[in-house]
């Protein structure tokens, strides 16, 4: 399998789950995302499974949506009502834009 032209290798110290200590690792980046990390001491390789990451992200996103009312209620308790109310128009307008941007970035990488 030919290597991608845009691959980049970087060496850095990262905590190795197998060695149970910080060890030198070779980190390989593809053109748009992290591909794998290899421990230079024990040879353990961690690869990025993009499909699993997207499934996990989707589940976390649903959790964020479902817990938003609770988090806003908790936030309201720590603020003056007037400050909270004044922040709502900006948040209501900007949140869909931020979520759309987040989703767009993920889909571009597919």
C-alpha cells in the first residue's frame, strides 16, 4: 500500500499504556488527521479508528443536547437572572452556527 504524500512523522514523549511510563513515540499524521502512534520502547501501536470515533462523537453529541437544559439550569443558579437573560440572544443565535461548524468539520474529514 503506497504511503500518502502528506504523511508527517513526529517523535515525542507520550505515556505508554503498555510500558506504564512516558516513552518516546513515533506519531504519524495523515493529510488531515492522526493515523497512529508507535512506542519506540515496546513497539505497541495505537491506530485511530475514524468510524468508531464518529460513533462515539455522535453519542456524546446526543448526550450534550439532552443535558443542555440541566446545564443551563445549573448555570442560572450561579448568575444573576438579568445577566443570564441578556446572554441568551447571543447564545441562541451563535449555538446553531457553532454546532453546524463542528459537524461540517467532522464530515469534511470523512
